[in-house]
C-alpha cells in the first residue's frame, strides 16, 4: 500500500535524503519536527500537498524557498536567532491556499517579511509586520486573516496602514489591534487612547470577527470607525470586558460578549440574531425580557441567575450552566416550550419540581446535587446526570423509555434493580463509570445497548451473560475487581458479551497472563471483534461528533508480553 500521509513530529531528527522518490511517490501530507535547511526543502517529495515543518534562521537578503510547487497548505515555524533583514519568497507556489506562519524569536522587532502567492485564501500569523502593508496587492483573493500573537506589541503606524482586499470575510485579531487600557479604565481614558492611535481599518466585507486577549486590560471596540455593515458573527473573548462605541450591526446572527460589554438597547436592534452568548456577567430580568424573537440559541452561564423567565418563542438551545438555581420549580424557572436542548449543569440543583418542555431532546443535569429524578419528557433522547447523588438513598429514579444515550457516571448507584432501564428499548450507550456496582445483572439492562461503560466500580461478578444483546459492541470494565471471575470463567470467551462484541477494555483488573491469553484467543474468534485492551487506553467518548470522526481499526495482535504465537 502506498503511503499518502506521514507524521514524524515525535522524532527529533530524520535524514531528509531518506525520502526515496519511489517509496514515497504518493505521499501527499508530511509533518516534521526538526529544523530544515534551505537545501533540505529541495529534497522534499515534489508531489506534497500539505506540509508542516520548521525552517532554520533566515539568511540576509531575499531567499526563494524551494518548496514543492504542488503545496496547497503550509504550516511553517521560522526560527530567528540573529534577526537579519531578510525576505522569504514563496510567491511561486501557485497552488498554495492555506498558510500558517509562526516566528520563533527572542528579538524585536522582526526584520523579515514574506512574499506570498496571489492564490492564498487563508493566512495565519503572529506578527502582522511579516507581510507587506498592502496585502490587497499581494493576496487579492484572501478570505481569512488570523493573527494569533496575543502578547506582542505592534508598530501602530504599520497596523493603521494595512490594506486588505474586499474579498476578506473572516478575521481573528488580538485586542492590540483594537485598543487597550489598564484594568478599571473609564470610557474617557479609552477614547483618549483611541484618538491618539491610528485605528486599524477593517474592510466592510468582513462577515466574521473574533477578538481575543488574555491580558489584564479593558478594551474599546469603536463601531463608528469600523461599522461592519455585513458582519454576521462577532465574538469578543476577553476576561475583563469591552466597551463598545456605536451600535452593533443589525446583520449579526451570532454574538458572544464578555462581562460588562452588552447594552440593552443593542439587543432590541438585532432582529436577525440567531445565537447569543453572555458569560460571567450580571444579567437581570430586563435583559431576559427583550431577547430578539429570532433567537434560537442562548447561553447565559455564570450570570448569577437564581430565577429564570425567558421569552423567546423560537429558542431551541439554552445553556444556563453555572448559575445558583438550587431548586427548579414552576415559579422560578420558566423557559419556552420550543427548547430542545437544555444545559443546567453546575447549578447546585437539589430538587426538581417542574415539568420540562415537552419537546426537550437533550438535557444536561451534571454536577448538581440531585438524589432522584422523575417526570422527564417522553421524547428525551440524551440525558447527562453524571456527578450527582443518584442511589444515595431509597428514592427511585425513572427514565423515559425513548432514551438513546444516558450518562449516570460518578453517582452512588449500587444496583439497577430499582431503575427502569430495562424498559428503555432504544438505549444505545450507558455510562455507569465510578459508581458502586459490584455485580452485573444483565436482566436489568435493555437489550438495545451498543456501549456499556463500567469503569472504576467494584464489579467482581456477572449474574448472567449478554448473549441476548445482539447490538452490544463495546464494554469498558477497567479498574474493577473481576480477576477471580475471569480466571474461573475465562473459557466463556465472547459468549459473555454476545457474539457481536467488538471492543473490550479490562485494564486494572489484575488479570493473570494465562487469563488474558485465553480471553484474547476466544475474543479474536468473533467475526466483528476489533480490540482487546488490557492497557490504560480509554474508549472513544460517546458523542455524535466523535462517533462520526473516529474509526477503530481491526487488530490481529496486541502489543503486550502475554501474547504468544
């Protein structure tokens, strides 16, 4: 099989001349960790499409980097030692679309610039001075410009002279390119600083803007100078907040703001707003009363909310995590019936005496103080009740029969006899990690299970097997006390978990070599079996995105000392 992707970032040095043209004739992606010389670049496989590398310190003058002309994406770190005046020329790479450039330097200012090809669409860098001020002339088709150097000082005259093409749609900036002042500065001080500094001109074509900073300063965002008539996404990630001059554009569909930033009047004008995020701010009833009717996704975390009354008839997703709710009842917790996803984790909730919206499909109740739960919506598909007190006393919990994913990890459950899980005929994944279960009784589990996680319990015995569970593919029994059971029943093999089992995790059970050898041989006979893991590897997290992106390859052998030929 011809190799198309190779990563050697875990190795310090790899001789570049080892990249034989015949052996790597189809190699399209290469990632290296070592410093390359200019001559090394000419030896790299010429058909490469994506390259990640480190380049030694630049020579004085102009240097044409002899990179493969087929490159479409380049991520390069340039090591700067003596900091000569130099020009790195890659303008001949006509297929290049994405460039991520990082300068590793202890000297200031940076005295080298780069010449990019006009084909570049996405440009990410740490120092804006690395490019010519007239970026519109060099890269007339650029769509995205990202600046990741949060803690660096920029030459303001250069910043104010930057000229972008009208094709730019997305920008990620540091607050240094906006303005900044010391913590506690008032609006007068911020405006004075702004007037003394020539502002960066952001093109009106920008539809998505991210402003980030971690320094202990407040910032000013002047929308009178940069009105953003086409802006759809604005995210300001700054712990101290930002002062906004002017009005937020009515074109916004997504808005994320830090503390002390938003103005009530602005919300009234955002008639197209689809998603709003406000964190670590004091939110009162006045704000909740004027939410735009268009709103579909809302996050108000760490906002000190004890009572909630939200009027947003089209709201679908609601995150109210990390608020001191304590008790949920119909008088203190009112949300729209349209909500399908609700997150009220980390809210110190000890009692729930209300009916959730009938259309609710996803509910996160993790990190609360709940001892029992009932009366959940019948249409609920995903429920997270991890890190609570379920099972701590005799109160019985019941779950909707239509559940597909249930997380009961880090509770106090000793048995499932009093829980109605066997009626949940559509349940695919069940997380019981870090409870107090000692005996597995399959008759209390639904036969629809695909994934069963029992990491770090006290499991020492199985009352029966799972051979009547046709969908069961993955069982995680790491760090239990099942050594004796598996020793005495090691010849049961795959029949214990059913004929379709794919992955079994048994690390931390003190299994003997003979037990592991026998289990491995028997499990391997299964037509669908992929993995028998006695190391410390964890299963793939149970999340729809991870399930789509992750594939487990079939293993014919396992790298442990107990495997014998």
